[in-house]
């Protein structure tokens, strides 16, 4: 039987006692068992999402709601559908105000630790910062509207998209595990930081910008700057980067 938890936050603040402009906060922390071969998904509202892979067999969720009024704070709903093999988090933002100049506040900051071999089925964040570190499951799928998206030392297939902002893929060391990364940004710059001893197949296209590659030289093809090359010997990793309106930098990390 599924265990469904609806997290209700009760604010202890009274509107009349709060100075104008002060940010109200409410925090909840929950832990659930999660099979290392399970799945995780999150639909967030504006804010920050940080996800960290670990050696545990459980997931720890810390969520901080923020708003300028108790009414807006309490209107943020977090629903967790927790099963032993799957965790799904749905976040609902406060309703849109009737008038343009009314309070529109409401954000959530998530910090999540979960088994590193879990598959991240999807993470969606409209606006803010999305960071995913240390994952080794089968795949990651993540979408960000506006802001910054970072994956670091995630040795798994990645499908990551940003509409506007920056997109970063970082590796502090190289491994021979075969992975495929599909990274796309519509408006903004993309950066990949790769160890100098890494081997990989690279296809990078910047439709309205430039591709800079520390491992080789970019070449202009029509209106796009494009690289399609093999770096190193016997590559097991495939990197596919696309930028519609922005630049791509494939950075060679040297210790």
C-alpha cells in the first residue's frame, strides 16, 4: 500500500506582528526508506533544489518554505508519495493574486539526500538553482526554466535542459563507465568541465554563438559553431551539447 504524506506547515507568526518585508520561513524534514534501484521525481516551485547521492538506503528530505505573509506561506503545499521503490514529490505554489501589485511571494528550498544508484526520473524547477551531485543510477532527467543548473560527478546518463540561464556539467575525475549526456540550453551559456585524461565523443553546436573547446579547435559551419570529434582513445562517454542562443565551453580541467 502506498504511503502518502501531505506535509502541512502551520506558521506561528501573526501578520500584524511582522515587520514589513520580512521573510517568513517554515522547515520540515522527513526520512523514508528507498531501494537503491528505485526511482525519484520532484516537481518544485521557484527556489533552490539540491540533490546529493549517498551510500544510504533511505532518502532524507529537507524543505524550507519562504513567503512574505502567513497566508502565502501556508498556501504552499508539499505532497510526498512514498513507496519503498519510488518517491514522488509534488509542490504547489500559492494562487496567483488578483491584482498585479499584490504579494506574489512563495518559494521552497529543497535539500535532498538519496541513494546514489537511484534513477532520477524527472526533476522540474520553474525558476532558481538546481544542483545534482554524486549520482550513479541509470539516468537523470532534469528541466529548469530560468536560472542555473549544475550536475557534478554524476556518472550516469543525463538529459538536462535549461530555457534561460546557465547549464554546467562538471567532473572532478574520469571513469570508464559508459554514459551519455544530452545537455541543451535555449538562451544562455553551457559549460562542461572535463578532466584532461578523459576520453569521450563530443558533439557541440551553438546556433547563435561559439563553441570553445580546450581539447581541440572549433570550426565554423554556416551560422553555427560546431564540433563533432572523438577525444582520447576508446571513448565510452558521449557528450551532446546544444545552445540555441549562447556559447558552449568544453573546459579541460588540469590539477
